C-alpha cells in the first residue's frame, strides 16, 4: 500500500530530485518550498495529494513508485523477508523501503541483475509468460559445451512430464573443462537454467543474470550494489 504522507526528504528523493543526502542539503540551504514557504525540516510530513513542493522555482511531482537495479550477490535470497538469510530487500537502504519487492527470483547462489520496485503492474508485465521477455545469463558449466547442446536448447528440453522449454539461445564463449556460455531464455521456471543443463548431462557451477528485456546490468555495480533506474531505462521496460 502506498502511504499518503511522507517525509519531505523522502518525497524529494523518491521524485528523483537527488539522493537522500543531496536533498537534505537543498532543504538546509532553504531551496525547498512547501506550499509557498521555505521549509528547513527534512522530517516535515508532506501529503502527497495535497501539498505543493517546489525546489527553487520548480514544482516537484511525487513519484509513488521506486525502481532499483541491484547486482544481486550470491548468498542472499530473492524475497522480501526470510527467517534465516539476508534478503535482497535488506540490501537496499531506503527507510521504510517503500514496500519494494524483487521482480522475479534468482536462486540464492545466482548473481546479477535484479529489479526491485513497489510497482506491481510493471512487475506483472515483466513476468507475464505471455510477454516472453528475454533474459540473458552468463554461466560457467562443467565440461565442454558443443553444437550438440546448442541444438538441444534450440529445440526445447523436457524438464517435467508436461513442460518443454521454449527455444533458448545458447552462445559458447569458451569451450573447455569449465565452459563459459551465454544463454537466453523467455520464461522463468524454478532453477530453469540449471535444470536445462542437467537435462543434457551437465552442471552449472556459476550463474549471473546480465539482462532482462531491454534492461542491462550496469557493470559499474559491484555485487551487492544498487542504484535507481534512469528515466531512459524506465521507458525501455515500460514499453
Ligand atoms: N535459472 C536458474 O537455474 N537459476 C536462476 O537463478 C535463474 C535462472
């Protein structure tokens, strides 16, 4: 549920005006006006529907939704809470966290691109099997990957009695004792990539998601780091 009232600094940060510390400095410098008056209290409560907030002379529209790109590290679970392990939501320092949740799941030992948001509709669209959003992964696999596996992945693999995978693209980056590959899938069954390799008699020993639809992991983010999506990135995934 989206709250009706939020702190002034959060209001400005959520609207994309700057980071929490940047907007606090704008507030301290007297650049922020609430209903026409300078407001120097960062904790002042703003009613998101009725209060007018300006920075310098510009009216700021509140954005009730937040979108983060996380480079998920291994060892944390893709959930909002967990009794035993740290979750991806715990990694985001956003007081109140705006009820964010991960869009889909990566296994505990998988790294890479994970989107966190409180925008349920966008999450639904990205995950809908009907939309066939392509997800690209980098994997290290025990054994030599050959054209034989490329063909099997292209044809589809039977993972369950009544489930055959959609054609997946497999690109060999290096074929050796530990092969390196890039794989694109258009669905997201539990442990899908690990099970696809298992189905061809091979084992995935490292997995990292590189992209989801048109959203690509920012390679400046170290595992565990995150940042807000840019306006451009948001437009791409809304398409
Ligand atoms: N496939 C897997 O096996 N694991 C993941 O985390 C994602 C895709």
